C-alpha cells in the first residue's frame, strides 16, 4: 500500500491531490479534499466519490476514507445524506431528496373509491403531529427499554374514558388490552378463547369479513346464522351451537356490517340467554358506534362471557392502528398473556401518542365534527338513492342498497366501475358456502368534495334506472 496520495476521481472531473503531506493518511485525504474545495476544483454541491471507490483509487483502506469524510463533515466542509452520499457543503445538494410516494385511497387508478369509509381531516392530523412532537420531550429511557405493564396503565385508563359512552358496565383498566386495531383485537380474543384442533365460531350469514379471516388464520370453521330484521334468530343460534359445538359467537349488535341492522334489547336478551345456557362465549364488535343507541351491550347482559372490541379507526383515524380488547371480569390475564406472547404490547412511542390523543380536550370536539361532516355525505346519498330499498343512518359512514329487479350485485359493481366508481358487492360479506342478496354496500368518502360525491350518487341512480336488458349470471 503506497504512503503517498496521487489523485482521486471527483464528479465529472479529475482532481489532483498533493503528492505528500504530514500526519495520518485520513487527515491527508481530508486536507487534499479541502485544498480542492478552496481552489474551486470541487464546488458546493459536488458529490464526493463513494468510500470504496476512492479507497481503491488511492490504494488505502475504506476505513481511512470513511474517517476522512467524517472529519470533513464534522468541520462543516461536507454534508452526508443517508442513501445518497457525501457532498461538498456550503449550499444545497444538487437535488432535493425524492418525496415518498403514497397510494391515494380516495382515488385508486383513476376510480373513486367508495369501498371503505374515508374520514375528513378536521383537526386530527394536527393533533397527531403535536403528539409525535411531544414524544421527544419525554424521558429518553422510555425510548430504549421494553415497556412494562405499568407503563401502559395511563393509556388503558384513557381507553376506558374513550369507551365511557358505551353501556358496557363496570370496566377496570386490568380488563383492557391494547391492540393494533380491532382486527388484531379480534384475533387476540379468539386465541384466548378457542380450544381444540377444529374449533367453530358462529357469525351472521352476512357478516364483517374480518370474522371469517380471523377464523381462517386460527384454522377454525365459521358457520353462518340466519337473521331477521331484529338480528340473529335465537332458535337458529341454539340449533347451531348444539350441532357444531361452537365455542364463540361473533356479532356487531349496534351496527351490523354491512346491513346496518341494530339488534333491539329484547332480542339481545334472548341471544345472551342462549349463550349462557349452552356456555358459549360472545365477542361484540363495536367499531361503528351509534350515538342514539341505548340498548344494553352483551357485556352488561352476559358479563361473565362477553368480550368487547373497539378502535378509533372509524371515528378518528385508522392510521395509528389502535384498538381496545376488553375481557370479561377475571379474564384480563388470559387476554394479556396472548398479547404479550404475540407482540409484547404496543410500541412505547405509539402508546404515548395514543395517550396524548385520547386525553386531549380537542379529540371529542374533532370526533363530533367528523360525525357531522360524514352525516352530510350520507344525506346527499339518501337524497339521490332514497327512492330505492336503501338502509342508512347518519351516524354510520356506509349505506346498504338492495338492488331493483334486473340487477345482480356483481354486474352492478362492474357497471359502476365502468363509470369510475368502486363499491362492494354483498358477496364479499357472505360466507364461502353462503348465499348473498342482490345488494351493495356504498361507503362514504369524505376526502373528496361533497359535490363530487353527489355526482357519483347520481351516476349510481342512473344505473339503477337503466338495468341491463339481460341479467348476467
């Protein structure tokens, strides 16, 4: 390895370096580059050669070059950018880092997405940014250790405050487990409940697809239950439990997804009594929360066997993936064990952000304004489609449309997509061996102007008025 430094390759030019110098090699490399900067051979924004390339050119080790670059950046003569390289300092780099590209959910491939509800930003983004900024003000030790159960206690208490308007009965913070959204909460609860090699869960014939997906992950069978306009039929529930040996009933009694059905108090009491008599657990999913519902939850009617799951996704933001799984009294340790064995708990920074959000006095106002804003979109949809068999509620950010004669769900969805509108067919909510009605779910997209949403509703109405001459099969 030579002791003298001859030359190196700079961007677009050869820069001559001194043949000799004093001091260690890394300092002589740094001095040579500084000399080239002073002479103008290297200009502000020029990119220095990669460490290995320069080391090979000079016949020295990459560590020597890396140390020289560090000396230059520490002295302010160069600036290093992660993933891009090292540049001569004194001005901006030749080009700014490329912005990260995000998929636009409101418009997908040029089509308006009415597949899942999209919330407007009415202050929650600023609230989130403020919460993330506050993380850096906390004790640094909280960012380097595994969190303890006690560290999450304030957030569990904040979760109870968040759930305070739901008639759930007495809840202690030890009953609550923090999860990554309601779907994760559903999986955690099922892992705490299900036993045996081939367990069975019961759901409505038309149900939230997440129930079926959670069952698939746990190698459980999902069996459908018939319903009427009040919800699950108690006699059919009893027969299914006796026939299948099912261990748990998964249901959304306040806002059934996708039909918007709300199970009244008396029917809930009958269902709870069947579950108690035949010793089956209940999971109630309450992600879509209605403000006018006063029916008791299953956690009140059958507190010894009811597991409750909720999240902030549908009313504030889905970005945090924050949910709450609430165990029956005395079953909190079972639920915590599953969560701790599965993912050790929420990341500490996420927990601190969530605590900031749930305890902020601004949050309740923002949620109220979001509900009012979404309700305006629901009213627009009702004005356009209300003459058809449409089920809706101003608190719920989707509508359920039974199609008129001449339309099948799949063909209607294809016709809507041809007009650049994406909606969900009833088939997506049916079990694999179940039968779906000719119906579609239309979600509210409040991230587009109300006028654009109204135009889409008129497009759907025009399709309803002009069914195809032949029914596609």
